[in-house]
């Protein structure tokens, strides 16, 4: 069996912490031979910092661009700098703030810390000369006109998804949570029917639709709940852990 959970709004409480109860349930899963992984739009540095006191069998970062089992790279789908160049340059010429991210480094056309004070690792670059492949491109708080423009210039090799905090994420078309989950399952020889996924936001829908059992959080968006086969308690009430204890650990 493989359990895969989103982080923000799902496994993590609103204050981005994990209760001792949830930690204990995840430990019991692994002791029972159940593989446990998380899938997030965050970088590995962000997720590792928040989850330093919790152990997982695997982690999926950047919305599916990277998947690792322990330190073994299982799946990787990056945006080549050749593919991204014209898009990034066009955004810059249109006066749209945009960031190309690889791991914990943010390459941008503005001071990223002005919007997100906690982001310190950024470099303002000339996208015409930028030669680093991206795991994710992101933009925030776009106007309707800017969003329409982004859609009109998006390369065919890429796709975009809007999170509920108005963060627009752009990835390689094969960088999805579902594809990364499938790669992990194949690596461990786990059947699709044995996969359980948890999520709350739009970028979780493909992962929920792929799994044998899909669980939306009580605080999930309506579209996410419609895509799931079951609904559990909210993230602030240990919804993931409660569901697992009741349904997967024989409580």
C-alpha cells in the first residue's frame, strides 16, 4: 500500500505544523509496511525544513517535477531553459513579475523578497541570458488581462494550475503529482488500486483521480471534493491521520 498526501491545507495545519498524533499515525503506517510519501508544489528545501521531525519513504516536490525515494531519484521532468526563454522574456517585456525556480533558488525579474519576505535565495536575472532549467515557474496576483496574456504565450510543452492563494504555477506537461505517484508505485511494485491520496487544492485533482482511493479534506475546494471518492476531517483537525487510523490501520 502507498499513501500520498499533499502538505499545505492537507497534512499541515494552518500554522504549517503537524500534530504529535499525526506524526504517530505516520510512524505506525511505516511500521506496518505501508509506504508513506508527500506530494507538494514546494521545493525540497521548503518541505524538508517543515517536516524535519517526520520521516517519509518518498517525497514529490515542485508539483511532480521531482520524485525521490530516500535519496534515489525516481522521476524528473524539468522545464528546459530553451523552452522557457521566450515565455520569461515576454513576461518581462509585459511588466509581469515572474520567477523561474530550481530547488531553493529563485531566478526572477524583481526582488522576490518584496512579495514573499521569507524568500532570501533569489537572483534578479536577464532572462535572455538565463541558461538554467527550471523545476517550476510561478507568478502571483495576476490581473485578468495578465492571466489571459500568460495563457496566450504559454509554450505547448508546459501547463499551468492556479492554487487557491492566487499563485499560478507552471510546469512541464509531464510534471504532475499523478505521474510522480505512478512512478513511485512502479518503483515499489504497488498496484494503482493500493494507492491512497489526500488533497485539498486544484493541483491535487489529478493525483486524486489517479489513486485507487482518493480522499479530499473537509476544507478542500468544491472541485477537489467532487474529484475524490471520500471526504475526511479538516487539516486543522488531523483529517489525514484520523482517516488513516480508521481505514488503514484497523483501528
